[in-house]
């Protein structure tokens, strides 16, 4: 067959149709087989107000808005388990949203350096002691620091407002709002 006998407009049309079908299939897979089931699974948790998947810097961000919880580390662990079950080894980050205000942000700012120092140096006992002392006069009603094998969880509450922060240990970065 000679190249002159090929009808290029039909080849181009078929290639465009194939690309469209593949793109639509990829979108449907992400939307109906991955994102919505994950969002639904997270929303079934009694402590989750909402969950949404977003693209941020080339990776999937799972944005989870939590109610006030007694133990942020446990709530985060449940969220992380559900995300890992759906996304597996994909590159993702979990972003925890809270219901903070300026007073809580200022209180967190007062202890932020202690937390960052403990992330690098591992002096978690000193971090807890210094943080408690720094927050003594702020009016924060409930303050909890939890450390597990790889993360530092900070939670504080003042009336109906609450703040959550999750920081990676050993200077690996962090998630949370």
C-alpha cells in the first residue's frame, strides 16, 4: 500500500476518537472507582465532617475536615488507614482541616518552635513541658500533644474553636492546616 492511498483525515479522526475514549475512561475510573468511594468511606467516620480529593503539586491531597476529637492521633490513623486502602502506594498527602481562630493560631505560634525543635532533635518530653508552660496563660481549654512513630499531633480547643496540626518527625515536612 502506498502512502498516498492513506486517508489521513480518517486516521487522525480515529486517533482523536481513541484518545477521547481513553481520557474519558481515565476520568471515570478516578471519579467513580477511586475518589467517590474514598470520600464516601471517610464520610462514614463519625468524626469526619467532610472529605474531598484535590490535586496539589502533582499529587493527590486528601482534605479531611474533622469535628472536635478527643484524640487526634487515633482519628488521623483511621483516616490514613482508609486512604491507604484506596490509594495504596500512590503519592498523596492528608490535609486535616480544623475550626481555628486567631487566638488558637497565636497560641500555636507560641509553641511552634518547640515542636519544630523536637521534630529534629527528638526532645519530645522537653517539647511537651515547654509547650504546657507557654500555653498556661493563653486560655486554651484543652491541649494535647501526641507523638507516634513518625508524627507529632497537636490539638487545642478554646470554646467552640479547635486547632489541629500534624507534623512529620525528623524534618520530613508535615501536613495539616
